[in-house]
């Protein structure tokens, strides 16, 4: 059997993994992306008949953001940290007399 070379994740799965990695136990969160737009001559060297003006996007960073923003994000992308990463229960020791 071959070893997988690629894994795909839904945006809610990414948000859930980041919530757990950051040890967040409350609030509603979603994943946002910061893009950079680049422009220039694409497809050939400057002066070449194959060069055309164009643009491209790059993803600069992925952000885990609280969903308490206006306008609110689409609810199908929001993850409740209390559900996916509940706070561990603390064990209380009783004082012995």
C-alpha cells in the first residue's frame, strides 16, 4: 500500500486544529486568509511578444479569528471552541482532617 502524499482539510477542520493547538476553550472562531496581490508582465521577458500584463494572488498567512465581527462570517465556517475543545475538568482533592 502506498503512503499518502497529500491530505485535504475543510476550513472547519483547520479551525478546529488551530483552536486545539492554541488551547482555546471558549468563543466562536473561523479561519481567515491574508492575500497579497502582485502584478507585472507575465508569460515572457519584458519586450517579448509573449509577455502580457497580469496579476497573481499569494496567501501571506492564515489567521484564526473570533467570529464576533460585523458583518458576521458565514455560520457554516464558524467553530465553537467550547464544543470542539472543552475545558478539561479539574480534579478537586478533598482536604483530609
